[in-house]
C-alpha cells in the first residue's frame, strides 16, 4: 500500500472531524501537534500536543455544535497543505457558512502544526 499524500491526509482529517471521530483525527497528528490561531498580529496556541487536541475536540463535540467542514481549494507544497476551508453550521435560517484559510504543516506523514486564520 502506498503512502497517502499530505492532501489526502488533510482530507481524511476533515472527514474524521465531520464524523466526530477523535481517535481517527489523533491518528493523523504528531505527539507535539500545535494548533495555532492567527488573528491580526497575534498568534495564539490553542493546543500544544496530541492529548490537549484530543481533550479540546472531545469538549467541542460534547458541546453539541453541529458544524461540519469541507475543503474548497487546496494547494500543496513539500511539507505544507494550504486550504480554503468552509465551515457549515445549521441554523433556523438555513446553513450558515464561514470561510477561513488554514495551513497544515507535516513531519513525515503526520500533521505537526496547523495555522488557522480568522473566518471571513
């Protein structure tokens, strides 16, 4: 079996997120995964390792948020995958969409760092 491309891994990660499968999500990240949010001139670390990401995702899913995500546009370089992600949240007025830019950085076949820019 051949190794999956970084783009396929990011797609698999999004599919695991949509399925609320934290274990599958964690299988695609390194032990020292960093989840970073960029907002203006601030860079904020949301999580700094696999255990913290797992706790954050379990808490998020337990909150009942029904948001799903999809990759709209993807561009891959050697160790990074950049994406325009579309988050869709159901509401009484119909599905609400937000778009944000993300960059997934890899160490081998595992996601090592994720940068998220503010939604627009």
